[in-house]
């Protein structure tokens, strides 16, 4: 098992605890596709860790939209030391996230609500994985952004089509390769604002 970027042995143990909980709970609630649990560390955990090099240093706040099984939000909370908010509208998945945070000794805040219902919360970074197309992600992320915030969105090979499909928003974008999934990328969007 290789990690990119590398993490400490203690962090690795906590990440493995999280993945074990995902496998255990996945038989009761649909956290991840059953076919992806066999290679779950590379497919999910290492994929989430690809965002780590682009995060600011603590203290900083991260909001993860549609956290589901905790990819990437809980993984980044375990590995980064940032103040992380996990937003998940499915109450069963939110219960999983609370249990996973407790079992991995991770001080993450779980909000069992739709992103649109969360108010008065801003973040330095907003993440989301496999939640929605880019034009919808911008709608969901915008209320959490301040002037120096940015978004990190893992995307597949069709990311150019998603970028071209955005209307009514301006932003600066950096496209980072995903070393775990060749052809996939991490979109880093800053200066996000609605066009008038």
C-alpha cells in the first residue's frame, strides 16, 4: 500500500479504521459502491488524500459538501488538522460520519442538513466529491466562500465539458492531475463569484 502524499503511521492507522467502518456500515447503508470496497484504500482514501497538498496550513476551515462516507472530508480532517465541517443531508450517513469521527478521534463537526439550509458558515476551502456537476457545485459552494476562499473538486475525464457547461459564474481555475486516477483531475477554483 503506497500513500501519496505520505502520512504518519498514526494517521495511517486512523485512516484504516475509517475504511474498516465504511466496509462494516456499507452492508446496512449505501456509503460507496460495493464493487469499490475491495480496493477501497486506493479507490477512496488515497484519492481523497490527493487534495492534501493544496490545503492551507492550520488554522483554516474546510467545508465538505455531501460528505457521504467521508471522502474527502473526513479523510482530510484526519490527515490535515484543519477545522472541518461535514455536511450530509442523509441522517443515516450523518450518523455514520459521527461514529467514524469518534472512532478515529477526529474533531470534525457533522451537520445533518442540506447545504442550502446551512447558514452563517464560511470556509477557507470547500470540497465535494461525486456530488453534482460543476455548475451545481458552484451554487452550493458559493454561500460558504469569502474573498480568499477556494474550492477543490475532484473530477473525472469529462471535466472540460463540465467547465464549458458553467454559465453565470466567473472564477480562476487551476487543473491539477490526480496521481491515483490517471485522466482524472482536481479542479482548484478561486475568486468564485456570480456574474451580474
